[in-house]
């Protein structure tokens, strides 16, 4: 199996209601890391062109750049944590690559601050995302 990873960055503001440290609005320079995997390569010896994948990732996060995440519809019912953001990017990418035959989205990681990373590997918890509440 091969994996291929691209990273993209964006800046956004958010706040996490009732969180002792993150309850007030503040900003992050986020890095999103997307890993795709395949068991085979195409005729050119590639899994997918880096530029093609990067464009998909940029498109998936474009609406978040320089925005307050809490004000966006997709965070209306869920707190904009790195965990939730990773799962949302994963689902967006999976929808947009539903025609892929032999490549799959393996994981999406969101680095909120250097060294603090949340990674989502699949949709097994997606049905529970709306129930996620910050712990007191
Ligand atoms: Zn924060």
C-alpha cells in the first residue's frame, strides 16, 4: 500500500462555549493534513497528482479561511473543535471523491497549534458528532 499526504493551511477564529481556556474568541493558524491510500499506481507510477489532491483540500477548507467558524452553518450545532473539523473535512473529501475507484481518503488531521493534532480516520463516529459536547 502507498500513502500520499498533502498539507494546507488556513487561519480562522473560533470559541468553544464553556471551555475554561478557549471560551473567548481567539484565532489559530490551522494546518490540515490529508492522507490518501492506494494498493496500486497508475501507468505513470503515481497514485494521484499532488496538485490535484491539494486543490481538493483547498476547496474543502476554503470557506473556513479568515472566518469565525462558530458563525458558519456547519458549526451551528457542533463546537468547532479540531476533532469535529477533521471529521467534516474527511466527509467533504469523501463526497467529492466518490468516483474514485482504487484510492481512498485514509485520514484527515487538523493541527490547531504546533504539536496539537486531531486525526479522523473514518465515519464510524460521524453519527454521533452532533452529540459531542465539550466536557466541563
Ligand atoms: Zn482555539
